[in-house]
């Protein structure tokens, strides 16, 4: 099935550092979402973006919906150990979500 | 946010048996639910869209006779893996549409299936 490309694939950072990851697609999406998945759990919604160019924050997280509607980025500021997990972007058209390939984040104290 | 539960969390079964997984929306009604499969270190892949009171819509490559979906009420969808084989071992996750405009999917905690 179709997937969105996320980069980087994995990140290893020190606690307190900022993190940036992005997601690109060959298709246009009407909505972009960012999810976090902990091991053995379902994804949890972090941020939803509904308009091209929209910049939205949720605590230490900031995400933007690209102007072309084909990309999005997620920033995490001042990372903490509980930020560890896999971050997925997802594009939404009509009634389906298409998930990105995921970015695995490791935070070292 | 909306809460979605799944049961069971873990299931181990013998090859050839059938396994039923339940997905429930706990504090809202969901006319549309989705079933995903996730293999280790991979992303979520949509298997089918489950609509209350009608037949499920399956994604290309997903066998509808093997993965039976029933959405008999506004709070419950079930996925039955029939005649399970080891290659069906995976993490199965459901989600439900919620929100004012039914625009957001809320995910269940997942069910890990191991077929021996």
C-alpha cells in the first residue's frame, strides 16, 4: 500500500536536545497528523493539521503543514526520556489515513 | 480524547484455529472503525474499513474471507482471523473515527497475535 516517507529513520539524541523530523509525500493531503507509538501500544495522536501552511504547537511539540500539502515536519524541543518511541506522520484524504514509515527516537540521559 | 479499547491484548493460538479480536469505543459512538496490521519495525498498514450496519471495505491484497469483520453496533467492531497461520502473527490495531466532523482517528492499544 501507499506510504509516506519519513526522515530520519532513527535518531539518537541526548536529553535536552531539540529534535526535528519530517514527512514527504508524492500526493496531496487535506489533513496531516502526527502520532507517537510506544512499544506494544497503539498510536496516540499528538498534533493534527488542517490547513496548508498551518503551524501548531502542543507543549514542547510543534508541527507544520507544508504549503504544497505534500509535506509536514514535527519538532520536539528540550527532549526528555519519555519522548522515546516511534513517531508516525499520517496523511488523511476522504476517510483513510496513510501512515509514514516512522522515525524511531532514542533519548539518552 | 476518545477512548478505544481492544480485547484481548495478547493471544497465542495453534495454526488452523480462528481468533476473534474486539474493538470498542468506550465513550462515544463510532459508525466507522478501521483495522490495521503492523509487523515488527514497520508502519501501520490499513486492512479494512468497518462500517456499522454494512459490509466492510477491504484494502487491496487483504482476503475478506480470511479476515472477517463485523460491525454490529455503534460501539463494537470485531475482526476474526480464520484458520490462522504463523504468517498471520502480527500486531492488530483498530481505530475509530471521532470528532465534530468525524475527522480524527483514535487508536486502540492493539492486540498481539502469535500463531504457533
